[in-house]
């Protein structure tokens, strides 16, 4: 076996040449690539090799010898061990540059475009405390109840009092639930033996309505001293408007079970994005950064260029968030989504907002759009907002065959966006621009809105 140029547990002094799409630093020792978290381009650092593979390895930062001017002190005590954030050591201005360059590189290298405009990224004024939803596991650890995120690649909980990307009320409510569990000796979930009561704590904040939902995910049907438990929560946290018990008795990593019991208040909370009103249940998908979501949707609406006469198809419509924005400026909107519960939410949200020119259908987008094409439904504009894996290949073929005037592609993964843009361009579209939006500051994730127009002869 060929000898590697580095050895595990040895330390080296290196200069960081580049960053991966995950924000990890890239350095080379005798031509051998090492990936190192929590470093910045141009820094001279001392690292320890922690893992080696045939073609590359991983290092751990031991000391920053020559720091970058963009390095900042992470605000969080558990940064680097939690894994929820990857870029807290980077100034926010540099985070935005990193993400904008990430989009450009994907468009050029994966999409093979050299002439597509990538517009300046839209950032946040306040890059902390933006998440309106938290869900954390609860376990007994070192003789105490721990509530926090799992350490990466393990089931050890990093017990935390504060998460700096969460809305502050999320943190306060989670800590309160843990304190009340301790007071009343309510047992957290024991994963190994499948025992205990409370598995997860989930909180949702209606940022624009000040409504708060608490979801207690339990293994058992009964919560000991339930009435006293609820009384203590409501007394100390009067903002809470909904307390739900979600029952999940299965041995599974899936957080929520199917059954919900309302323990206090209402079964849902409400919030706004722009002037659209949404009802949110424990199972509802709702964007976690409402400030940036409004900016993202405004960009999608601007790209759609609606005049009130168009028929629009919204593939991957979810609970109808983008569809309802589109419906206010279109003649007719058709939404399709594979999750039946999301479609029920979408229909309810349309009714709540007195929007009647939108219809929602359950099914796989690629199959439903193909049937619509056969039935003669023509779309002037098609909007897609797929999961991270991007659009289904059959869906892209159907969109190309439907020949809409415009297509708006909302993406949470610039790599699959670039791949799909190439397929669409080869099928007769032109990419007008890609607009990055920073939905998740302090992390390596970035969203984009891209406008495509059909080629005209």
C-alpha cells in the first residue's frame, strides 16, 4: 500500500487555499488535500490530522498563526461542537461574499455557463435570532435532563441554554420546559431502552403575531401531572397560545408522530408573510426565517412578471406560500404537492385569505404536470421550489414540452440549481439571471431565485 504524505495525529503548519461548499478550509501537504473546519482563506494555521483517506484527509484546527482580517470571535459557547452553524468565525460581510461566490462557482462549473448574471446577494440587517422554529431532543445525561442539538454524527446531546440563530423566545420556552420537567420529575426519553415520556420539545413563534406554540413530543399517551405541568408553563410563559401533545410511540428517528392532542389554547398559531395570513399546525412546513422569506418571495414574484392575465403552475407548492403570492397578481394558479397534509393546509390558507383563483392538487409534480399537459392546460409561467435534490428529471422534460413563456426556479441548493438550469437551457430556455438570498446566516446554506425565458425565434 502506497504511503500517504501525512500521518494521522501528526501536526502541520498550512496555509488555507480555498473553502468547500460546506465552508471547510482546503490546504495541501505535499500535494495531499486536507479539509479543515473553522478556518478562512489565506490564514496560516497549525492543524492536526484526524482522518485520512486515499485521496484526501481531515484536519482539526489547533492554532491560528496568521488570522484573516475577516475572522471574528464566534458568539456561541458551543460553536464548533454543535454543528448547527458553520460560519460564525467569519464576518457577516465575508459570509455573504462566500455564498455569492459559491453560487457563481456552481453556475460556472456545474452548469457550464460563462455568461449568466449572478446578482449581488440579498443579506439580513440582523444576522442572529432569526429562526422562528426550534425542535430539540430531550435526554437524561450525566444525571440531568439535557435539551439541545445532537453532536454531529452522534446521539450525544449538546446541552445548551442559548442558540444564537434561534428567536430568543424559542430558547426561553425550551429552558422552561426542561426546568418544569426537573421540578415534576417527568422522565425524558431513553432511546436505548425505549422508555420515558418526553422525546422532543418543539417551539414555533408567530413573529408578526406574537403567538407561540409549544409541542411536547411524547412516547407515552399520558404525561404525568399533566395539568400541573401545563399550569406552570402558562404561568411562567404567558405568551404561549397553543400547547400540543404529539404522540410518537415508535422506535424511530422521525421526530413527529401522527396524533396531536391540544393541551392548552388552540390547535394552530397564525403568522404573516407580507400581507398573506397563514395558519400553522405542528406538522405544517413554514419557512423558518420570515424576514428573508418575504424578500425571497418578492424576488420570485418580480421574476414572474405577472399582469393579471397569466395562468401559473406552482410545482412543489407546499402549504401554498408562493402560490398565494402569485394568485394575487395572476389570473389562475395551479399548485401541486406530494404531501396531502400540506395541500389541506394550502386550501385552508387560501380560504383564510379569501383567495379563490388558486387550486391545489395532491401528487408528484412530474406526473400531475404531464396529465395537465395532456388535458390541454397551458401555463404562461411555471414556478418550481424543489427540495435540495432539485427537480425530478421527468418534470424538467415536461416543463420543456409545455413551453411556458417564463419559468421561475427557487432553489435551496445552488449545485442542483446549476445542474437543472443546464438541462432547461439545452431544452430551449435562456437564463436571465440568478439572485442569491441569504435565508440562513451563520450557516453554509443559500437560496436563489432564477428567471428563465423561452427562446424566441
